[in-house]
């Protein structure tokens, strides 16, 4: 029996005390929310916390789960959380060219890869409904 060939990732839309959004700038996709592949034995929320720290230098606390985005053709499930900054400061890391907090309106204009802007907007909605998006 062969092993599953699915990728599961976790990302976070992170707000600071000024209600600004944390974005990282990667070499391929430009500005986006921090996130990455969930490691074996790691929970989804732990992965979002770890990836945010690794990619931006920022420590976070998860506020709520926002949804799942499934890329059926590429066998990828992306999970998304809303989080708040609890420590650290945005820095460039081995995994990002830049990181920083930006006003929501500016941040949404900066994010241009795939449906990442829609994901951020969905996560910022006040209602508590969960999202499952297939594409």
C-alpha cells in the first residue's frame, strides 16, 4: 500500500494591536500570510504558530479557525486561522524576503497570488461561519 500524496498546510491571518495584518514576502508568490506544510505529529494550529514564527519572527496566539481551502487537482488542503500577535517583531528570515504589519486596506492590495486575498477577507469577517472552498 502506498502512502498518501496529499499536502496539508496551515496559515494564519495575524493582527497586531493596531489592527494591522502581518504579511510576508516570498520569492515566488509575493506578499501573503505566513504558513506552510504541517509536519508529522503536529496539530494544524501548532503548524500555523510555528510557520508564522519561522517566516516572520512574530509569536502568535490562535483566535479561531477560519476554514479549509482544497486544491483538488494538486491534492493540497490549506487550513486558515485568525491569530493575534503576542510577541516578536517582523523580520526577514531564511523563508521570507521581508515581513511586516500593514493596514488592512493596504495589505489586501498587496496580496495578489491566487485567491489569497479572498482567504484573508473571509478570515476577517465577523461571523463565525466556517469555510470549505474547493478549487
